[in-house]
C-alpha cells in the first residue's frame, strides 16, 4: 500500500522515463501512473522491430498446389489448366524462397498468361496474391517507357508494390521486406512487342526498350526506386528493393498468336506431315512455345525469363452463366444484395441468364461485358425502386433482356392477396 501511495503521487511524471508532464506532449494516465508520448513512440518502435523478426513474411505460403487450386475455384470459373500451372508455379516460387542454400539454384518461375480480354487473367493473379497474403501490384505495360522517355520508368512498378506493402506493414523497412516477396502483374504485355509485319501489331513506341528495361527486375536485381509519390524518406534518396524473390506474372491477349502457332504447325508439317489448318484448333497451354512469343515480338531474353506459360480460354455461354452467379462475389449476388438493401428480392430466370451470357459474348470483352449488361438492365429499376416502397420483387426475364417485354415488378399487396 505504501508503494501504491508513491505511484499516486507520481501522476505528474512518466513512470518510464521520469519526465514531468510539463515537458512532454501528453501524459497517458493509467491506474498506477502515466506514460509520456515519447515513451509510447519508443515502445511502438521496439514492438515493431520485434514483430518483424518473429512474424513470417508470407503467412500462408505453405498452401499446396491443390489447396491453392481449390481457393482459386471459389473465385474464378473454368481456366483449369491455367489454375493448375499457376498453383504449381506459386507453390514452387515460395518453396524456392524458403529452400536452404544449396548448389542447385532454383530459377524463378515467372509466369506468362495468354488469353482473350475478360477471361480472368487479372482476376487469377489478384486472387492468388490475396490468398497467399502477399503484396500485389498491377502495372500496365503500355504505360511503361525506357528510362529517360516520357512515361513511367519500370522502377515505378516496384514503387507500386512497395505502396501496396505499406498497407500491410508498420514501417517502411517492413514494407520493403514484404514487397520483396510480393507478386507483380504486368498487364497488356503483348502491347510492348517490337515492330514487325502483321496485322495485329499496331503499336510500337519503344516496345523493345521496355522489354530490355524489364529484364533485370524480372531476373532479380537490387533496384533503386525513387520514393516520390510514396512516403517521404529523409535518410536516403532511393528505396532499395531486391527483386529476386518477387514473382512476376505477365498477361496479354496476344491477338493473332493463334496465327503464329498455325504457322509453326505448318512448318513442322511441311514435307511429310502436311496437316490441314483450315479450322485451327484452340491453343492450349501445352502447345505454347517460347518461339511463338518471339515471333509475336517479344525478345527471346524476355520470354526466357517467363518460363511458365499458360493459355486461358475464351469463356463460352455456359461459363458466362456460371461467372454470373457462382463466384463468391458474383455479379448476381452483388445485385441481389443491392436490391435486398431496399427490401426487394431479385429473381433472374434461367433463360434470362443465358440471354445475358449470349449478349456478353457479342460484346467481345469477355466476362467484363456481363457487368455492362447487368448495369443497363437493372439501371432503371435501381433508379425507381428506392421511391417505391410497395415493390417486393423484381423479375428479370429473357424477354426483358431481348427487349421484347418490360421488367416485371411484384408488389407486396399482390403477394398478400
Ligand atoms: N474465369 C472467370 N471467372 C470468374 N469471373 C471472371 C472470369 N473471367 C473474367 N471474370 C470477370 O471479369 C472481370 C474482368 O476479368 P479480368 O481478369 O480483369 O480479365 P482479363 O483477362 O482481361 O485480365 C473480372 O472482374 C471478373 O469479375
Ligand atoms: Mg486484365
């Protein structure tokens, strides 16, 4: 009790450093005394540096390929071959990071994803990153330029990854450590192909130069990233980040690659096995070869750093319907939830779903088209409903999708009757 008395008389001083409350910004008082703001900051620093050494950088990176595949299934419809290849690549990537030093140096399994627009390339990459809990950044290859040109330097991609990591970290150093194990998705990679003949290659500003600039960071290098845009960092001018454990995924539609592959088939068939290419079958992952991408305009060194290649399929009607309703955050569920908040039930008939899928395919933007169509279809009712408290249900029929009938409203009184 005597001790308690001492504490009580010490309410004016920090119990840790002893500074008087007049010389500190604030004294946080507890039952037995107060702590000054300086000590609170100091404790925080100690905890931060402590947690950095104890916590694993990538918490669930031990997920096995099958487990990864199963999680991807919850969000991405179809694309089984790509899911398999990705699951293996990601599993091997984090195994490689953890592997004890040895004579055999395992190469990075950077990934090249090829598939039509809206088939799930970005979605796959995003879902993977979220699943394994590493920082993830998306960059658009078309925005990149060689150093010294107007546009984004390739280092900016790394800066974006560091920014993503900052949200998961409590200090800049920790953010960089997290980013060094992150995933970067470079989209529209087919748009930085070097100039060559062919109808599909329309844009080439400095494509080859950008590929050259990307080589180093794909392979693994300690890059100096100018922190502008990121958090201010008074001690140093550049943030240093080692890219050797960053997994790179590059995605592109590669329109016309089909032709390139057919050409290759032709060459192989010349002489004794001249196969007909009148109706070229779809490209599958196993048929992709580095040379096809080289012929398309990626430089060999660049393709060489993307050893895992997957082809995604265009989504057919049945897959489109599944995309509409099956994934955890499927569009149908989202709209149903939106209406539910207004106390209205959304019913979409099976025929209507099929018509929506058909319409989406004609838009040519893959599953992206579904959103456009749903927005158009439900826009009017989302405008009306909030001021119509008597509506209990909205029924979306194929007739409405085709424009031959109106959206059906069911009313509360109607149901009661
Ligand atoms: N296979 C798929 N499964 C589920 N949703 C998909 C699939 N493909 C595309 N989507 C939907 O379409 C949108 C655009 O897909 P995205 O992955 O960005 O296409 P891209 O292949 O052009 O990168 C996603 O937000 C997602 O909702
Ligand atoms: Mg995309």
